[in-house]
């Protein structure tokens, strides 16, 4: 009789949150956010059974999608309680964009109005953002966040939306932040003249690196640990 293959463990976001709040935080303490890559590398070993994927390219693409989607969700989880202490709340930018007008709550409708980029007779769109930070009481949007596992992933796109937000009176106050695991090492050296870092330094309000690897910081490129102090100053708390 042929032996059965070991069941594949496909992690869900609930599994990842339990790992993050449990063993991962117990191991790294306050440094847990900058070791997210370790968390994903550990789960990768069980998430896909390599023997069931003969196409290595397909395997890696599937993992990349899983990684990108769940980094966003873990980041929301990491930020939520802390930003709440500043009177802020979080909205999922992609979910907000997908919802039809008839399905919006009053709060969501206000956020979409406060965040819209206008193209005249062509209509309005929301900027691409993974996380929207807004004042709980007034629904004023304070910042938008894009999360990327590496800087090769459309940093110029994030910069484009920052320029568009800054070009409108109604949205010019909104900060545009990038959070990255920097898996490709684009921030390791400040003077390396790497295109993603040059764009991030020149166009974005700030980039926060969630990595345990050393890198050369600047006023625009900072360790993740600096984010909450910067946000507190921004909202005057």
C-alpha cells in the first residue's frame, strides 16, 4: 500500500497572529516587529510541502502572495492598539476601495470622500494604500501606509500617490509612509544610489524598515521603532 503524504499545513492569518502574539513576541520582546521575516521563514517550512509542487516558480509565486497579504494584516495588528492611544483608528485601504457606495457605512463614506484623488471629468479614485490612519472622532485622514516586503515592489507607485495627495488642498496634509521588510537590502547603504532608496528618500514622507539587518538610517529612512514617536508628534499627543 502506498504511503500517504503528510498533510500540508497552510497557515491562516489567525495562525500567524497566534504565533506572533505567543512564541514570536516571547522570543523577541519589543523587537518582535523587526523580526517578521523570521516568523515567515519558520512558517514557510510547513506552509508548502515541496514534494507536492514540482513547479518551483509556481511555488515561490504562491508564497510571495501569501507573504505580501499577511504582512499587511500583521502590520495592522501591530499598529492598532498603539495608534488607538493617540485617538486614531485603522481602515484597510484595499477593502475600502473595493466597497461599492451602496455598501458603505457613514464612516467609510466619509473616509473615501476625505481620501479621494480627483481627476476632473474623469472622476475620482482612492490612492493605493494598505492601511489608512484616521482620527476616530473627526474621520480626518492622517496618513496612508503601504507595506512592501521589498523595495522592488512598486516603490515608485507609492511615490506617485504621495505626489497626487500633496497636489490637492483637501488631501495635502495626508502623510504617505512606506513600511518594508527590505528583503532585497535596498537600504543597507545610504550612498549606494539604489533607485528604490533614492525614490523613497526624495518623494515619500518617511519609510520605516522592519528588519533586524543593519542599515544606514536617515531622516527619511528609519527603523520601525521610531514610527510611534513620529506619529505622536504628528497628531500632537
